[in-house]
C-alpha cells in the first residue's frame, strides 16, 4: 500500500506497474491517494517496494509504503472499469458471466469483450493501449498475417489481432491463470479457432511470424531478446512495450541489428515497432 500526493498518483502507479502487480486499486484519502497493489507473493511485494523506493526517490519524494494483507482490491476495479478506445478497437471490460458484444458497429468499431479477472488488465494500462494501436497499424497492411503474442495475460492483444484479420495467432504464457483467461476471452469473442493458446516457453517455440508482440518488463525483454528476434519472419515486425521512456533504446540494443520504424509514448511508457 502506497500513500502519495494526489499529483504524483499517476507517476507512482506507473512505477508500480514495472513490477507487474496483479492489480492496483486507487483510493482517495483527503489530499492524498492510496495505491493498493497486489502481488502473487510477499517476496514479490517486497521486491516491488524496494524498487519503488529507488525509482521514486527523486520523482516523488515523501511517499509512504506500507505492507497490507487486504484482498479486497482484487475485484474492486470492476464497478469502475470503463471501455477503452484505441483506433477502431473498443475494449469493453466484462464480468465472467456477461454476454460478449461480438459485433462491428456501424462506424467500423471492433468491439473486444475482455474479462480481466483478478490478475490482468483489460486495456487500461498505457502499454496495452500503445501495443493495441501498433497491432492495428501493422495488421492493416498485411494479408492474412500470422501473429505471436508473448506473455498473453488476459489475451487482449491476441484477440485484437484475431479480430483484425490475423490468419492465426499463437498466444503463450508461463502463468496458468493467464492461459485460462486467454482461452476464456478468445471463446467469448468468437476467435477460439484462430487463437492457439500454449504454455510453451518462448525458447521452445519454433516457426516464424509476420508480427510478434511482447508487452513485458524491460529485464524480461533483454533476457528473451535472441528468442524474440528468432521468431520474427524476415519481412516481419516486432512490437515491444512494457518499457519506460528511458529503457527502450537499451532494449532494442540487445536485439542486434534492428530498425525502429515507430516509437509511440503515453504517460512515460513506450511502444516501439521494429523491422530488420
């Protein structure tokens, strides 16, 4: 639990997302904001608290970090969740029992119904929006492309690719909860026959894809850089995010000889589209 001045809430929330919490709830408390971040374990929470103190020491001095065992945050986002529009995509947060509006509106909007569950974002984080925009831009110029989503989470990126015309989408994650969420959301959106959900680690995956997307931590992207590059077809594209504005150049450097075709930013976060 982090108490922070209201003006620093967005910055500190962004810094918290670096360590991939299962969710963040924002509570107003007078002139302050309390951010309640949940992690899979106490060890993960301790690492995040230490890193946050280091990252925020200059940007948001005076923050107060307190350990809490409050589980109420896990579903607190649901009443406040709002649809998110990215280009012609409209991501609509739904509950596990809600009907899915798998329709194309008259204005060309493609609706994605996503149950973020207790562990994932349904498109509200800047990195997700940035990658969704790049997926739409990239797939718009390809005929029946193949797509790989590395670290699929709720499946929103994989499902967007399928709804935007991908011939096949392979969605991989090592977290069983992510795999379950992606399977359920693919079925909800009518693309279960297009989205192939696998527990396969990236290093064990074969084949190449017209588009590879990886919305991951900076350190994870560096660790996976050779395997990510190997999965991109010769004329394909690689989209990376989960990167703060000062991290993307270093991430690209670890890939080798790649060209940054586009760099987009939102709230200090970056997505970069790359080609060989």
